[in-house]
């Protein structure tokens, strides 16, 4: 996904990726890598998970290392399994399975 398209979607309005890229080209400086940790409380199911995945795929091309932490439900198959949904990315799934199988999930 191109940076301008992400900005139009409102996903990275705080990051001026094109200007940062041009600055590096003009100064000749080697950009230092930046780190982003993105955490989603819920298992992959809706728009926020798709935005997180799109950003995690695009930002490395702009000097960012991205790690995702996401809730995960393997009982739903590919639909709720964070490892499958974010395959190929640095993802750390947090399983909800044991809690959901217990009589009191919040205990």
C-alpha cells in the first residue's frame, strides 16, 4: 500500500512518510530504523486488525520495525487466529482459548 493511499485513509496522518523519504535522499544520511509496537486487545475480526496488518506490511519500507501483539482465538479457525491472520509478520498472539473455555472467563 502506498503512503499517500494510507494517508487518504487516515491511517498514518501523523507520519509524513514521503517527506521523510525525500529528506533522506537529499541529505544522503542513512536513516536509522524506528520501532513500532502495536497491540490489539481483540482477536482479528474487523477493520482495526486490517489497518494494523496493512501498516505492519508497509512501514518496514519506510524504516520502521513493527511488532504486533494481538488477542487470538484458535477455536474460530483462521477467522480469529492472530498467527494465521498476521502470517509473515512479527506477531505475538495472546490466546483467549483457555479463558473462554472456563466457567468464568474473567476469573
